[in-house]
């Protein structure tokens, strides 16, 4: 299972009107430790940022899974409750998971989520779905091939 870290990168960004603005953008990185997450985001961002930049934050997330959609340019957080029956008491028990879904809009993200959950045997209900400020997601590439874009699919 992947361990996802949200990293924030602070740098001077050239805006569309030509002005330079200091921004603090969040990115998601698959890593084993905080140190590895910081090293990976520096490696991923260096080709795209001219000038100096710094990593202003690194924190663990509770994301259990990510459903990629190469046509999407936004990321949505889906809070899903899995419903199980307690065999002893017969009561329903809910366990919550956070799933990140890539999509071009809310409807597309919801459709991608449902497609990704098709094979799931457990009953579930969507507690919430909301757009995140994430700029990109960098999964771990075990093949050794360097991709020019972050998400690239799974």
C-alpha cells in the first residue's frame, strides 16, 4: 500500500499578467519517509521551476487509494464509509476511507470513483466529495523510467 505525503512548495511564479507572485502550492508524493518525500518533490519540481524554491511543509495523509483519470486536471477527495455487520451484535459498523480521484469536474470524478469501486464486494456510501487544491500527484515509479508529467496514470 502506498504512503502518500502532501508537500508544499514555495516559489516565485510568473502570473498570466506578467507579475511575479510568491505561491505555496501543494503536491502529493508517494514515499516511505518524510525525508524521502522532501527529496522526491525537490527532484520532481527542479526541472519546472526557474530560480529558488523551498519545501514549506511535508505531512502524511490518510489517503488509502487514488483513482487516476488522464483526462482530468483536478483532484477530488472522496470520503467513503464502508458498511460492515458486526456478527455478534448484528449492528452496522462504518469504517471511513479517504480516496483521491482525478477528474475534470465533479461529475467526472464521481463517475471515475464509481468505476474504480465496481469490483468492491463491501457495501459503501459516499459521505462527501470535494475538490482539493492539489496541483499534481507523483506516484512512485518502480520501472526506473522518468516521466515528464506527474500523474501519468497507473
